[in-house]
């Protein structure tokens, strides 16, 4: 398992947190998602051979948030 912390801009409430978490959890290979709303960070535990950082970034951006 690999771990990455993504910096996400635009999350302001519980709905934002849920949207980001759900988008990432739906990706094959993602096993754990922890959203830190106030810090604007998302910790993701994933299987590197199944999902890439770029796929995770795209999933978040499709929800209307920016990954920086």
C-alpha cells in the first residue's frame, strides 16, 4: 500500500468532504480516505498498481475542487 496527501482547495463543509471522499473511494485500488476539511488536505491509502495520483486528482476535480 502507498500513501499520499493531496492538497485540495474549495472544500468548505461536510458536503464537500463527503463528495471528495466518495469520489476517491469509488476508484479501484483506493482503500482508505481521510479528509481534513479545515486543513484542505486529503490522506489517501491506495494500491499503486491499480490507481494513479492523476486518476485521484481527476476524480476530485470532477467534483468541482482544485488539487494543488
